[in-house]
């Protein structure tokens, strides 16, 4: 028996509510996997065009420590 056939047997015993939840979960997972797969195969310049400005409202900043680290002197 294949994994697919096992899954079919299990879903036959599920309530309608659980089947709907399973479908929603599978749909979300499939959409995510398709998006990742699509990004793997687009040319780099198209990827840059799609993601350009994605951090415009949330710029990257390096938080500096308030005091410099105390280091041992070099002998």
C-alpha cells in the first residue's frame, strides 16, 4: 500500500471539519512550496526587480553597544 492510499483511508474516517482543516493546511503548504520553487528558477535580475525596495520602510541598522568592549592588552 502506498502512502497516498494510506492517506486516503485516513481521510475517509475524518469529520468534515477536520477534512476542511486538512485541505486548508495542504493548500497553504503547496502555495509556499510553489513560491519557493518559482524563485529558484527566475533569473537573478528579475529577482532583484521583484524584491527591490522591500526593506524601504524597515531599514537595516546596526545597534552599537553603549560602551566599547574592554580588551586585554597585547603583550
